[in-house]
């Protein structure tokens, strides 16, 4: 199962950056920003992390939940070095996930996979909804 999840997200990330510049692998610091720092930034209204910008990639919303994807991009580059996924369900705090680049260290992919195992509600429904949001986002990006 772990290899299937990693393969899916690797293919998703590759499809977003196809025909694009070669990007350096996601660093530990960038991954930590995607899973923890971005949440802190939003809660405390801090400015964007120096040397980076965020791009709205899309997502999907329903009345009781949403999934949003944000591209974390290094200044001077055009493609994301990580994708932050924010899952929100009504009356629960948002959950933050970070998808590293395909060539990121295996330890970051392991952490991403482990983060999917701590989902608080019905795991299957949440993963299906997150994949729906990613699919819709990917479809929109492919149309550009």
C-alpha cells in the first residue's frame, strides 16, 4: 500500500511539473514548512517565509469539507518545490500535508505516507475526497 500511495503522489507531482524546469529536491526545511510552518504562519498572520512564495493550485469544496492545494515555490524558480495540501472538515481544525518532489529523499516520502495514516475521520472517505481534489486540480492544470 505504501508503494502505491507514493507512486500515485509521485505521478501527480511529475504531471504538474512536466515540461518544466528541473527543480531541486524538496528539503527537510521545506517539508517542515508545508506540514507545520504554514499552519503557524496562517494562525499568527506572519508574512510569507523568506525566499518562497505560495501559489493556489486548486482543490475541491463541498458543503462540509474542502481540500486545497498550494504550490510552495522558491524565489527565482517557476515550479513548486513542494505541494501543500490542506484538508478541512466542518467543525474540525484543518489538517496539513506536504507532498515532496519526486526525487526528494525517501525519508520525506516516508513522512508523507505516515501523515496519511493519522487521519482523524473515516480514512477511506478522506483519502478518496483528497484524491478527488487532486484530480480536479490536475485536470485544471493540464488545461492551461
